[in-house]
């Protein structure tokens, strides 16, 4: 791994980011810096730009950066393909994981894991080696190995899809993970399983961004920073107590702040 | 929007089998008349019954109209501008492989079908057909020990006239359709298989068809007979060089399954498809039909169609025997300006007969891919069932897919079920795979294989791997 711990260089540095899709500007100057070992939460209403931000970091082709930049390990990633970003250690946990009929989950996970391992100059795993690894990781999210035989996310319940996302995160061992509303649609037990999985994967060398509406995920995973997003901007940043205030006062409170900007 | 150029690059791949073997050939002059048919028959030293069969077919063909109902549209074929017999020059009678022209052996080596004893495939017997003649058939003696006859049809005409006379044209009569009539008049070579009673063929049998010359048509004829309680798995592969002219290929395949017999017939068709502007390529007009004559007999067609400029092909089953079973599993991939109109006919005649149709069409570029199928329940097909599933996948926004299912039931106590779907590889699906580090090309190819999985599962194992690779190759190119 290329992680240098000296003085904790930022993993992800987003500065003055403006982005649009189909001529509609969605991000209007976002700044976030994530250093190794940090957990950030981004909260905000539907449509405030949270999901767009996560997709842009992962390289979704529908969005265009108009201004500003995203640096990962000190390098501007704008020209990188989504697969190159993933291989180098950026992970996006989807809010709505995509169903891909006919493609086996197991094969998909193996190809993805090997693409990442290749980048890290580790040996690629054959079918048997991979099965050992994946069985170990399944434990983390309490998934049954029957999931591996099915098509990617096809016919999975909401909770199963989210657990499958965390399984992918566990296999890919990203340096930075952006988890887009991983808590939505989960019952309280599933939420605990997912949260404990995330906590086990995150470590002092990785960064995590949790995008969420609710306080409840943050009760399980305590963030170092909470950012409140509205209308394409971060309007307030604070510690984990900020999430509690939001819970208490609701987003109308942030609407007021937004007006004052 | 998916980056269209990217997708188009991915689906464009150079044809690997486009080379021409430089070999001296014996060709007759272009054109078709009774004299040409007599000449072909004479060259093959055929008995009179076969010459009569040909002449009768020719008469019928002359009275027929070339069909135009298919969703194809192609340049009119000039039947007088085709050579109807072309054979590599070699010794009169080749008794062993050592006497076969090394250039021919080398050709099949290059195609991945080594024929010599040291190198030949270990678990598959091969009949190699080059233009109008069969070059060699491997494992003949070993198969003969089990009573299995596997040879070229020309040889069968001489060695097993009673079987040929009884079965040739019994499934696809000469008057069946325009291209079958043409084939019956001028067919040159092909494979013959006979599996005796109670024999399970000890290895897979396979024919490899190679068109080498640009101006001659290929008209092969295959006949497979499975006696009571016997079974066989037969594979067929085809390639041709790249020419900027169109070459006509009109084949007829007849299968006969008696009581409790089962025939599995798999094809990987990779004829030259023409270039990206639609110049050149094979015109592929094929009549394939199986007759489930016996009780509980079974005929299963599986095909992977990736080549040819034009494909017109409907491998069918006549389900005559009680409780007989017909199956059709198909993947058809078209790209650039390729056109395919393919499907099947399941004709339920006997009681409690069952058929399954699974068709997967993938269209890329500006190609057009149609499924056309007929399910017919005859008045005596009491308690019969059919299940059909026809799925289309579109890649890019200029390709098209059509489904033409025809259902005709004269039996109220039978069941016909048809499901159809069309999908497009979505940007979100591609992004999802890419966001896990999977390259764009591989992502497309994974999704295409996933789409075809139901059909690939039906192919013999070596074939399934080959088919998967072939599709991946077709979808490979320079990305970015």
C-alpha cells in the first residue's frame, strides 16, 4: 500500500467543486478534506446534492465538473475512468444498488477483487482462493453464501442489497469509502450488522464518508465531522453533536442558515 | 448517455479466420442447369436414385419463388454467377491422413481443429469439410467398434445406400422451400451419422465447415439417424475467409430420432460477417429440421450465431412420437450491418409432446436481429405443452430487434406459453460494474454472457467456453 502516514496527508481533497448534469448546476462550491482515520458524515435533505457528490467522486459519466477539483492521494482524478478510480482505492456504496441479471454475484466479486489486487500488485486469486476469502468476509455482514450464487442484486431485498455493498467494500479494501444512504431501508437489526461491518473495515489508514438523512446510523458509527449540505453547498460543519442538533431542530433549521448565506 | 463510440469500439473486432488457403482447386464453371447437376453427380460417382433425387429437386426449384417474407432485405442473388462445385485437387482416393495435402491439414490446424493423429482432439470425432468435399473424418474406426457410422455423406451414399435412400429428404423434402430445393439439387458434401439401437455414442461428433473459395457456394447436407434408445451429441462449427463479395451458403440438416432416442445438435456459426460497411460476408440460408418419430424421443437444438451478413435459419422439430420432446436454445449476435432472421418451428403432432424455446438476440451497431418462431398444436396433440422465452438485448441506439411469434393451436387441451423481453445495457449497470474496478469492455462482455447464460448452460462444456470467448471477441476492441 502506498499509504504514508507522515503528518497525515489528506486522502481526499475536494475544493471549490462545481458540477452539473444536463446543464443543471447541482454542486455550487463544495469543500471537504478527509484524512486517514477520519469518518465524515454528510447530512441534508433530498435533492441537496449529496448523492451527486458521491457519484462525481466515483466518476459517473452523466456529471460534469465545471470548476474546482477532486484530489485523491494528492492527484487530480478528473481524467480517470470510474474503474481506475475504483482500482486505486475509491469505493462508492450505492444508495440503490443496481440489479444485473445473469451475471453471478460470485464471479462479479472475484473479478472486482482481482482488479483491485492487480493495482496493488498483489497476486490475483483463483476461484478456490477467492471462495476462502469471500466466506471470511461474508461473516462480517452475516450473509449466507447462497447470495453468491445469485445474479448481482437480482431479487435481493433492500437490506440484502445494502449488505452486498458492504461485502464489496470488505473485499476491495478501499482507502476511501463513500457510503450513500447505506442506512436507508434497513430495519434496526440490519442497520447494526451493516454498521458493525463498516466499523470493522474502516481503520486508521482509511477514510469514510457517510451520507445519511438520519441520526441513527451515526449512533452506531460516531463521525469525527458532520457536514450539513443544502442547495449544493456545505453550509455548516461541526463535530458529531451537530447531527444531534439536526435531529432535534430538523432541516428547517438549516433552511434558515441557507437563507443567510 | 452511454458513450456511443466506446460501445461501438467494443463491439467491433477483427475477424480471426479471414485467411485464404492457397490451394489448387478443381472448379466447374459458373452457372446452374441440368447439365451442372449431372456433372456434380457424375463427379461423385453417384447411383441413379440420387441423380433422380437431384433432378427432381431442380425441377421443383425452377418453379419456386425466392422467399421475401423474412425481415432481411439483401441484394438479389444471381444464381448463375455461382460455382456449384469446388474441391481442392488431391489424389483420387485418399486412404489415410498422410495422403491429405499438408496445406489442408495446416488450414484446419490454424482453425483450431487439428486432424492428425498426434494432435487431434481427444474427446471429439471431427468430419472436416473444405468447400465442396469432406477432407477427413477422425476416430472412424473407434466409432465403428460401437456400430456408430460417422462419415461424409458422399461416402455414405456409396457405403450405406439403404439408409440414405430411406431417410434422405424424409424430414426436409426437396420441395420444402426454395433454399432446401436448391440444396437438394446441388448438395456436395456434409456429414452422415448413424447410431444403432441402444448405443450411447461414446464421444461427441463434430463437423467443421470451411468455405475457402470466394465465388463458389457451399451446399452441405447433414443426416443424423438415432435408432431406438440411442443418443448422440453433435457439434458444428463454421468459418470462411474475408471476401468483398457475398458467398451463398445453403445447407440442409435432417435429424431422425426413433423411440427413446435423443439427439443434441449444437452449432457455433462464425461465417465471415462482412466489414463494418456491410461489404462482403456469407449469405446463410439454412434449413434444419428434426423428426421426433419415436415415442419419448428428444431433439435439442442449440445454436450460437455470430457470423454471416445474412442469416435465415429456423431449426425445427416435428414432434410426432407420443411424449417426444423438442428444444431450441439460441443466441444470435449481430453487429455492424448484419441481419439475422432466426428462430424455430415446434410442430406438435403427437399427444403429450413438449417443447421449450429460449432465444437470446443481441443487436449492436446498425444491425437487425429478428426472432421468428412458430408453435403449432395439431388436433391430436392432446396434453402437449410449449414454453417460449424470447429476449432481446440492444447495444447502442442504432440497432434493432424484432420478435415474430406465431402460435397456431387446434387442440384446446394443450398449453402454449410465450414470454418476451427487450433490454438495453443501461448506463447505470455499466457504471456499477466500472465503479467496482471492472474495465468497460469486460463489463459489457460480462453482461452479454450473463444475458446468454440460459443458452450457454445447454451447450456441451468445451463449446460453452468457446462460445463465451467468441462473444467476448466479437465485443472486444480498442476502448478509449
